[in-house]
């Protein structure tokens, strides 16, 4: 039976993780910013690997890449954020854009453009999460995130061709 | 029940392998290694056949006079191979499936352990205990 406080706890924990990645003087300047993003993305990657084992309910049903990405949009988002992504676009050449108009980590901040600069810090973990899950399922990719107006954001997944 | 249990990584090297009695270990290592070919064959065969649902449980890989070998593959292409004594005919398919399910659950727990790096050998005591419980039998 899922505890009712799960989502809030996860959000609070994530906020602290972001703060810790930039605390202790590490966060100053561009170098610090990039180092923090790398740490957060790495954390997300490891969590994604574990999630990939736990989530798919029993079936190797992913015959194509698109199925795997749809699984990310529905099941992974549902398990981690309690909702599904709002939009999925693809160019059928290995690039996918997952759009979430109400991203849980960004809803608590002022909506609009005010915190555009800080937003990437709160998206790095999720980028790693997606990359880790895909990697465990056998797909190497690179994931980036972009925000134009909080709390809507887009995650771009580019599959690496072997 | 089981005489040997092995967990093989995606790149086909062993993450965990244990067998009883310990003297026969080399023979079981070899058996598991040869069974990997059968696993690969089954996995690729299933991919070509247009089945909507692919099973994780692969079933009996091959029987010999002394024992039978069963396989199971996870979504991250990690394989579990189990060697069972043929003389133990009381083992039904369902029991093998449930043993694999327990293995998978324990493996998932190992995977979620932040101190475990994916690709390392498995040293977890909880995993060891679970495997022991599946192997300790009438000796």
C-alpha cells in the first residue's frame, strides 16, 4: 500500500540533494555548476539502473525503441512522479522529446521565467534517471533537458547509434 | 533441489556462481558456460517470432543423463542459470518458475543497493542466504 507522503518526501529529498551537490563551496562559477550537474546526473544514472530491474512487470515486451520510450513515459514517470508525461514527440531517427507541462520538481517554484537559471539543477537528476534506465534496458543514449517557462520542461533523448 | 545456480551478466561473464557439492564446481562452470549458447539462441529466436509478450522464463535449456539445466533472462539481459539433479523428478515447472522469481527479486534488491556497482561480482550475504535456502537439500 503506497504511503501517502511518498511524493512529498521524494521531492524534499531531491531538493536537499541538489542543495548538497552545490554546497560546501563547490557551486561557485561555471566549473562548479557543471561539476554539480555531473554529480546529480551520475546519481540519477545509478538509480535508473536499479529502477530498470524493478519496474518492467515481467515481460520483455519491448520490441522496438519506441515501445521502451513509451514505457518510460508511462510506467517510469508514473512510478517516480505519480503522473505520466504530457507529450512525446519523435523524429523517428533516434531522437525523442518527452514533454511534461507540470514537472513535479518545478511546480513548487515561481511559475514563469524567474528561476530559469536555477532550473537545470533540478532536472539533472531526472536526466540521469532516464539515461540509467535506458542503459540497463540495453539502449545507450544521451539525455538533456530544457525549460522555457516553469513548470513545463522537455527532456530530449538521443539514442546513440552503434 | 538445485545443484548449481549462476548469475551471468549481459556481457556473458559470471556475476555469481555457486554449486554443491564443491568438488564438482569445475564441471558445473563448464555446463553453465555451454548453456549460455542455448540461452542466446532462445532469446534471439523469440525476438524474430512475432510474439507480443516475451517470457522471461526460458524453460528447460537442455537435459543430460545426470541433470537438467533451466534458464531465465531479465530485462537488462542478465541471465540466471539453474542446474538441477535429474533424479529429483518431483520438481515441477511451477516450482522452477517460483525459484527463478525469488532469484530475480533478490537480484533486484542487490541492484538497488547503492554500495553495489553493476558489473561487480555479487558478495551480498542476503543473496547468498537466499541461494543457500534453494540449494540445501537431502544430501
